[in-house]
């Protein structure tokens, strides 16, 4: 049985990843989905969160994902994200500032509450991504 699958990560602007992988943890809209080689076909709507891809060379790559879709088919994982940010493009200070901004928002309607919750989740995920960048450095 094959021990890897092909993983690609694309946004409308660029391709960020196109490599063999041994595992991926994908932030679906309703929670994390683990992807291993030879996984059954899957189509998932993405939420906001951290994507972890364990590469065949033993390294792990992390990205913040903001929306999109993921498809696993024929041992290929294709992630089409609205937004994908690698660790080097976010600083802990900026992420902390985003969290403080989101916490300061006063939400009175259901729509405002949902928007605030999404902003909080995004800021927390960016903070975690910045932490991964710091530990890799």
C-alpha cells in the first residue's frame, strides 16, 4: 500500500504547495479532518483554521486557511482556499492586535456576533501560526 499522497494547496493568486505528503490535518467548516494515504473520496467545505501537512521528507508545513474547499480523490488532496497564509507572512504582534480588535467589537445582532466569532477564530489561528513560525526558526 502506498505510504504517501499528492497534496496541492492553491489560492486564486498562487500555488503554495505541490508535494507528496504522509498526512494532512484540514480545517473543515465543522472541525478538523485527518487525511492519510488511500483515504476514501472526500469533498469538504473549509473553515478558518490551521492546515498541517506532514511531507514525505519528514518536515511539516503549516498554513492559515480562510475558507474554500478540499477534495481527496484518487490519492490526491487538492485544497482550493480563498486565503492561505504561510507562517512567514504573519507576525505574533499583528495577530495579537487582530485579536484585541476583535475582542473590542460590541456585537448586538446575530450577524454581528457571527462576524465577531469568525474574526476571533481567525486571530487565534494566526497567533498559533506565528507560534509555529517561531518554533521552526
